[in-house]
């Protein structure tokens, strides 16, 4: 406040919002309630949910950051700060981390097979990709710092080097990245660990008291699920089963399945994978302690699972009794011009029903085992069929699921409920939601793909031109980060209005990355969703945003 006093009279000249840290904002809110100056609802409404990110992730030391100048900038795809030595492959990230080195994984773009290296790295930096690229989504789920889509980097992966701002960086050089701002710094900037103050718990308790929207998490591992539960998640809204296939012990069997010539060969390979899937699901159910778990069936195109290294191709050829040339022909045949609109999602289950049978078996048998171990928990697995565009697709896959699930439940001798629902992520599914609702126990909006297909923007390549759209005021926000309420939102609203009257018991949620964006959460509250699901570290943000939506509406 700026003021003056003239002849004993006080004049207020101007005021502006005081800048404050997230910890300070929480303390001020709690103090105002304790002093009777604000109600709990007013205190909850005072805090910007996005600022909570700084409480949950490491940050750069403020003094050291003042002296640093960014060498480049990408998209702040997953918040926090990271500093480490540059590595160029997932294998190197694992090897260096095992020796105690802190590393930053730098890639043109990541794919599901990089998952183990991404877990080992302090941070991830990619040349390509947007806010919902593979690197961004996975990093947010793990709570790992990520900067994506830095097109200024001239990458030479083969020779393990890249150029940025006129400097050539090599493997082992230090780099620091800020996943909140997208800034990239040359050299080492020390980081400080996140600290959660006592006021955080109080404000979250108030938020839970006033919100009506449930908050679930997107989690694929027991570790992520436990972290999300600690942060207040009330279930899993999306478990991506494909991330479970990339460990060394599993990928070989999965590749055998892809390269099989007959149904019998495919089933034999899937039989090897079944125990792993079942074990993973059991651990997820245990971590969630009876809260709902939605498991999405296999979604990505099969080319993402095939080997790229010569040694791996030879190994697969030996296992399959095929020549290296034959395996290379199979791999070449799997590549598609536009794989995100190709042979993936429910189309895999339609082409290869045995995949859906194996995954159903794993989901149901895991639930049966956990139900036996915890009779007081009400197990009710939710099976989600992705990428439906026609009710007949859902009907076909659902029939396989129901036949397999009912047979396993009957053989177990225990009563178990389960649900079969679908992701609404293709505009045609939204337009025909009244038909699809007849076969679905729930809808879950996969807004990453729904945004991609509604705009006709590629999730991974749109970063090349979106900045020009912001400069020319064609778009104000990245539609992959903040939900487009005028277009994508209308499709969501239409789906609910068409589907709910047909199936009033159906529950509806969102599991795209928009589930953790405050403005998008408010929109979800307004159109009557039952829950939002987001990355584990965004759960507190969603809880606070849901409370603010309930209070303001």
C-alpha cells in the first residue's frame, strides 16, 4: 500500500497485490481464519491452486538462480527443477544413475520403451513434443521435472551431442532445467527439496469439506498410486497398461506376441505376460485399499513395442525361429504414417481378441485375490475400452470381457462386481454418446486425444507452430494444457446430455491431463462430471480447484 499523510489526514495513493510464496499464501489464509477475518470458504478461494506445484517439487536455489541466464527455453511440461549430467539414452540414464550420478535425459522425443531411463533421471529434456507428449505426461505422473519441445536445440543423437545458443553440449556436461518455466540453463544450479508446511494439510482439509467433485489419479505403478493416495487421491481414473510391458523381463514375450503368425502362438506369448499383469494389478489394488481402480486396455500402436537395436532384433529372430530379415519386414509393416489415428486402442482388441482376454483375466483374477485377502474391501474393478468410435466396437470387445470375466468369477466361487466402460476421445463417440451409453457403465473423457482429434493438431508436433498462433492472437492458450471449452468442452457436454438420460447410473469422469488444470476442473464441475483424474503430483491442485469451483458456483 502506498499512502501519505497531509495535515493529519490519511490518503491512500495506490495498492497492488503483494507477491508471496505458496507457503506464505497458505499461512496467511490460515492466520486470517484463526483471527476471524475470513471464513474457511474465503480462505480456500484466496489461494491460486497452480502455486501449490512449488510445494511438491524441488526448486532451484533462489540466490543461485538470480545469477543465471537461460540458454534456451521450451515448454514447462512437468514442474520442478533438475540439475545433472547429460545422457542421450534410457540405458545410459540407468547405468549412470546406478553409479550414483545425477543425470538429465536429453532426447529428440521419448517413447514408452524409455520408461526405465526416465525413472532414473532427475529431469527430461526433449526437442519435440507438447504438453501432452509422451515425455510430458509420463514425467508429470512420476513427479519428474520435464521441459519439452525446445526446437532451438540442434540434436545429433548418434554422436551424443547437441547445440543450443551457439554452444555444443556433450554427454557428461552439466545442464539445469526448470519444468515450471521451461527455462534451460548451462551448467550447475543447485536445487532445494520441497517442504510441505503444516498449513498445507489444514487448507486441503477445508478444500475436501466443500468440494463435490471427486479427485482420482492417473497411475501405472504401485509407487505412483501410493504417492497419489498420500496426496489425497480417491481412486485411479486411468491406469495405462502398456507402461507395464517395457521392463526387460516382459518386453521379450510381448514382442513374441507381436511377431506371432498364428492365434496359438500369440496366446502362448500372452500366457507368459499374464502373471506379470496380474501381479501389477494386485499391487495397484493393494495400494488403493479398496478405492476404485480404472484399468485401460492396451492403447498404443504395436510399432512402439518393437526393437530398434540390431542386437535386440537378432535376439527376437532367434526366439521366433525367424530370420533377421523376416523380423525387419514385420517391424516395417507395423509402421504407420499417422499411428495416432491408426491400428491402436480398441482396434487392437477387435483384430486380436486374445489380447483383451488376457488383460481381462489379469484384471479379474487380481481383484479376486485381493478381495479374498481383504474381505472388508469392496472390490469393483473398472475396465476401460479405449478409442471407441462406434457402439458396435464397444459391444464386440465388451462381449469378450464379460465372457472371460464371468468365467473367472464363477470358477473362483466368490461374488465380484466389475464395470465395463469406455473412453470418449473421438468426436464421433461424443456425437453418438446416446447409443454408446446403452453399453457403457461409465464414460471417461480422454481429453488429450479428444483435443487432438477435434482441432486436427498433432499432440507431438503442434509445438512447432502454436507459438505463432499465440503471437497472432489466434489462440490464447495451449489447448492441450487448458481445456478448449468452446469446442472440446461442447463435445463433452453433449456426451453427458445424450448419455445420462439413456443410462442414469453411468458415472462420468475425465482422465486427460486437463484433469489437473484449475480452469478445466471448474468447467468439469459445471457440466456435472463425477470426478477428475490427474497425475499424482497434481492431485492437491485438483482438490483445491474443485473446492473453489463448488464455492464460486
